[in-house]
C-alpha cells in the first residue's frame, strides 16, 4: 500500500490543523447571495472573495446567463478551433478589445489557461521572460511550460528589473517583462509606469496579468493600464473573468498579429473546450453594466474600501498600504492567522488566511476583500469582529520587521 502521500509533509500538516479544528480551507458553501454565504448551516458575511463588483447575483447578469443557455445550451463540447466557436465568443472579444483599448483580444476558458497559452506562444526558445518574484502561480507554471528562459527580479523593484534588462539586452530575440497588475494577496498595484519606461529603454515587451485590476481600477474598471493611462504602451494585457466579471474564463489582448499568432499556437486555447455560453453572456453583461453612464458600481466599491481602510486604521491593524479592494491584515505567525480566521468564522465572518509558502515565513496575513454590494451594517460587523480578534490573538499593529 502506497503511504508516501499520506505521510507527506503537506497532508500531515492538514491533518494536524483538522484535528485542532483550525483547518481553514475547502469550506463548503451551501448557499450565497454574494455578500453573505452559509457554511455548515451558519450565515456569514463574505469578505474572502474576488467578487469585487458583486455582479454574480445582479439580476440582469443572471438573466443574460439564462438566456444564453436557452439559445446555445449549457456547453460548447469542443475547442474554438474546431466545433466550439460561437458568435458570442467573437462578439465578446470585440467588446474586450474596445474596453481595454487594444487592437484585438482572445478569450480562453480560464485565466490560468490564458497565462499558460499566451506566454507559451509569446516566449519561444530565444525569448527571455523577466518575472516579478511574487507573480501568480499561473505565470510561474507558464515559465515552466514556455521554451524560453526566465529570470526573476525583486518584487516591484525597478532597480532590480533594470539590472536584469541591462545584463540581458541583445542576448535574446525577445524580452518580455511579466507581472501582476495588482498582487492578489497584498492588493499592491505594480509600478507600471516604471516598467514601461524601462521596457522602452531596453527594447522589451510588457505583459500585465490584470486578474485583480480588471473591473476594479481605471475609470470604468478597464484595469491597471487604464489606471495609469498606459494602454497604448503595454503590449499584452491578460485578465480573468473569475473575479470582477462574475464567471469563469480569461483573455489576452494586444496587437492584432500577435493575438492571431497566439490563437494559432497556444495549446491551452487550441486543445481545450471553449467558455460555456452562460459564462460568455455573463461577462458581456458585466462589461455593459460597468460602462453605463449612471452606474454606481465603482462609487459604491470605493466608498466601501475607504470605510474599511479607515476602520482598520482606527483599530490599529497593519494593512500594507493597500489601495485596492484587497485589504490584507498582517498577523505574522501562521498558526495564529489560522486560529484567528476560525475565530472570525464563529463570529460570522468568512475570510481566508494566507500563510507560507504563499507568503514569506513569519509574514502570514488574513486576506480580506470588499465588494461594491456590501452594506455598511455588514462592514461594521466585520470591523467589530476584527477588533475582538485583535485583542484575543494579540495581532500586531505594526509589521514586526519595520
Ligand atoms: C493574478 C492571477 N492570475 C491568474 C489567475 C487565474 O485565473 P483563473 O481563476 O481565471 O484561472 C488568478 C486567479 O487566482 C490570479 O489571481
């Protein structure tokens, strides 16, 4: 009997956490209306999602998804390349190109597949991918799949990035700087203007994974590029529909010929079934909603973010200076972060701990995130529960390294 899996470090740790009732992962949600969820029969305020705009339960979005099922059925049963290409896939690509300000967009069935496929296509054998050290796992996996080389630079550090560019200029056919527009755990916005300047100085391309910026930053949620007004100086923009756009799927936008090249070479695009109709219609409706002139989606979102930032500052948490709807609460010790998360669950708050290896050792945090649709009563209850947790677990007010 094979027991090396059972005895593995990771499963042994999961068992220990389960035995102590502090295993905070894979909690099964029985019911949800967006801002609240029911887990094990208990209703909780959801501050652990990526549903920044709260659109998963918008009546018009749900209606659009239902209509798409009525018209096209529940799935496409094949790749876009062969039998799974619907007219609504192409319409959504045109809408995304306009929305991002890029020439062309290509949709994939998930954001992970978008990164795997697009970076595989862009970074061939004589290319260099220059990656931020804290990039998302899907980019790390893309570097393993792509045939080119990879070098990492220090997180959001322009000096470190320039060093890599300087040493490697003229050695490769193509250099591509790849980074998250907004880092998913800390909510930090990447220094895109700095990277664009360096890319232009050294002849490199820019690829932004804007999973957490899309829908959130910029005038109508067009993302990090729009936030800095730099869409025309960014070569590739990747986004996912599994967060603000309330569904599943992803896309890459950029210059027409490059996107056509990806369309004909990205294996995760060509050899995987296409986004289901309901998902396509959902995303399309979400874009329509954020583009409406009378939309209050972003006004409400930023009001809520401001309310929580002020509230956490008053209680005295260290929140990494986040300027997005992701507000991380620094805890330090990983067991403490898990215990505090489970205490918060008892208080009716659903949030998630982020522990090593997702953070450096001693840098565990509780990731919280806010939605346009949270109301002030919910947010006040969250603050009350966190104030109690701070006292009970002696959560530090300052980062202990600072
Ligand atoms: C930064 C980033 N990139 C890519 C992805 C992958 O997106 P998807 O969930 O659509 O596969 C995620 C999702 O967790 C992400 O946070």
